[in-house]
């Protein structure tokens, strides 16, 4: 199984098990990339599901993708430049928007929250986002321990 399939499948399985889109993405990439990420860190993603707590704003799968990018490229000191991670984040945001036509949860998924239709559509978005992120990380050579 390719890593991309694995990330998509893991994110989808996480979502089916009851994790929201943001939690599903973050958990999948923690596993696929062997990231040192505690369960406490996964909890940070919980409020991002449903476009920020069912507010319907920024897609949780997208925000979790930015968390992954930041884990791989972010800074830990104010002396370090923000520009590399900002540029990478901006590029992924643009790719996500080009793929889906929007970044806002309520636009991406107009069905009422937690209905069968909503969950089915969110599962699809979560899986596609996992694939999109992994392809993007490969292109940017940000996949630790994974060769292109």
C-alpha cells in the first residue's frame, strides 16, 4: 500500500470511528509520518471540526493540514523566520481551494451537521484532503523518512 493511500485510508478510518475531520487528519499523519505527537496535542484539533465548532467556517481538514505543515516546518524561536511556513501554508491553502472550490465548511458541505449526508460528504473531503496533503508534502520534500 502506498503512503498516500495509507494516509487517506487512515484519515477515513479515523473519521468513521467517530473522530472529526481535524482529529482524523492529525491522527492519520501522526501515524503515517511517525510524528512525535501526544494525545494531548490531538485534543488541540478537536475544536476545529465542523468549521470551528460547528460554526461552518474554515474546514477542519484544512486547519489540521496546516497543523501538520507547521509541525514539519514551523519555528520554535522568535528569531527564526516565519516566512517558510507561511509560504507553504499559503500554497496548500490555494491548492485546497482549487481542488474544492472553497475553504469554508458550510460551503463545502451544505448539509445539516451530523446528518447522514453531511457525514458522508465530510468523510469524502477528509480522505481527499489527506491525499492532497501527502502529495503536497512529497513535492515540498517535507516527508520525514519517506523518499520521493
